[in-house]
């Protein structure tokens, strides 16, 4: 069992990482509103006493991750008489924590939130740090809030039922931490491969907690993304998000971030910001994790214009410069301001 605690603007976020901790769902004391990923219906109905608590299944994928879902949850909360001091529990992956977190943040200007992440991506990233986001008019994460849960309960064993593509999504974010922020985890991943994060590994709690600490240490220094410190977490995401969106979301998040990391490292190499050895070693790790490890320009050629447009329109960018985290060596990353024209020129030549 690993317990972590972080002080954030709304108070403490307590994080428990323990095999079997999912049983918390059968021990909820006060009457709670449980939003869960529809695919987890059986698991939730086995654990949550629906005669005492209200359960709300959320449609899977980007369909469920819509502003309408947030309003529908708020409507149901109101119909069921929930108050500001009541608890909303989110059970699922990043889609569920984004939607449920946003509903909890706006219902009566904020209710108590407990997050129970059930995908690897949600355990190491999406359920942490308080960013919520839902789609509006089909535009991804168009509206959102910052609202940290008071408790995050991580039962690592739940990932045993995850299909390979969802494991890859989590591994994409984990590779990001390793390449840009943690050289020891980089070596461990290179030696053990994806098995390091598979259910059954007796050190799984340790490795998940290592990712949680990386993210939460950064978030607690810049909760609202105001000083730039939190932007380091976006390594691979500036170009990765653009690739994901330009594929119409047919490429998954983890795969897109892996491409994004390789493009951003290649750009760093061409601009003299990162070493050749760093690029080679990062490629080796991504290959070991069965993630894309090359820049594969032919694949994106026909999307060049939309990728460039999407990089420009990223809500985190403004003015004539784009801030991009670029590792200078494995385990270390600098936030670099690059002229938008230079990024454009790089992408035009790399995607040729
Ligand atoms: N707010 C943030 O900080 C943040 C960070 C990263 C990603 N995200 C968001 O997270 C979303 C992706 O989340 P995700 O990758 O966790 O997937 P997801 O939440 O979309 O879930 C994908 C599928 O996994 C199923 N599932 C969940 N747990 C399972 C389990 N234990 N076993 C088997 N199936 C299970 C769900 O029912 C669903 O069908 C994206 O919308 C992304 O934008 C948010």
C-alpha cells in the first residue's frame, strides 16, 4: 500500500495505491452519486449498493465526453436531491474522470469528488492534477475546469482486463515521464518492457506511484498552469494532439503522443536543443513498448496543413512563440520558446 498526499488550492488530495482498494465502492458511507464507464456495469453493480447510492452509466469514448453529459449528470444530481456537501464518485478511465470531474466542479459550485481510475492512462495521468475537459460542438476539450478530487483510489489490479490498445495509451504517457523526467524509470522500462506496468508485476504499485509523484509534484507547483512549470507535462503533446485530431481520432492518444515525442525530439535535434544520443535512446524505448518510434512522414503527408493549423490553434499557445518541452537528455527536459515560423518550417520539411 502506498499513500500520498498533496496540498492544492481546494485542500488536500489524498492518493491511495493498493491492490484490492476497489472495495471502497462497497463501503461508501454517505449516500453518493457514482458516475461510471458504461463498460464497467457488471463490476460497479457487484460493488455499489444501488439501493443506497445513485449510479449513472456514462457512454464510452468521445460520445460520452460531451458537454451534454455534464448537464445531464447535474440534472440527475438535482433530481436526486444531492447537495454541495455530497460526494460524487467517478469510476472509469479518462473520459469518465473528465466528465464526472467537470460535473462535480460546477454542480452547486463544487461538490466532494472521489476518483477511482480504472485504465492505466487514468491511473498515471488523467485522474490526477484536476484538469477536466469535455467536447463542445465536436471540438475536443473545448470547455473544462481545474478541480482536483479529494481522494484518488488506485487499484492497480483492475488493469488486468484492459485490451492492448488501452495499455498502449497508458504506456505512451509513461514513456513521456521516463524520457523527459525520470532516467531511472527509463532504464527499468528499457530492461523490462511493458511487463513493468502489467498486472501481476509485484512492483506495480511502486511504478504507478512513481508516475503519480512525477505528475503531482509538478502540478502542486503550478496547479493552474500559470507559471509554465506544468507545461513540462506536455512533452509530445503539442504535435501529438495535432496528429491525433487530424486523424479524426482514429489514432489513439498514446500512439499519437509517441509520434509527437519523436517529432518534437527530431525538431529539438535539428535546432541543436537535444542530442542525437537522446533521440536514439528514446526511439529504442518506444520500440520496446511497441509504440511508434519513427517520424514516418509519409503517413502524415496529406495531413500536413491540418497538423500545422492544429499546432497553431492549440489553446496553450499564444502570439508568435510556441512553448514546447524538449528533452536535452534522457530524464531531463527544458521548456523552450520557439518561433511559430520555425515550428511551421520544421513541420513542412519533416512531413514532406
Ligand atoms: N484531464 C486530463 O488530465 C486528461 C489527461 C489525459 C487524458 N485525458 C482524457 O482521457 C480520455 C481517454 O481516457 P482512457 O484512455 O482512460 O480511456 P476511456 O476513459 O475513454 O475508456 C476507454 C474504454 O476503456 C473501458 N475501460 C475502463 N476501464 C477498464 C478496465 N479496467 N478494463 C477494461 N475496460 C475498461 C471503458 O469502458 C471504455 O470503453 C481522453 O478523452 C483524454 O482526453 C484527460
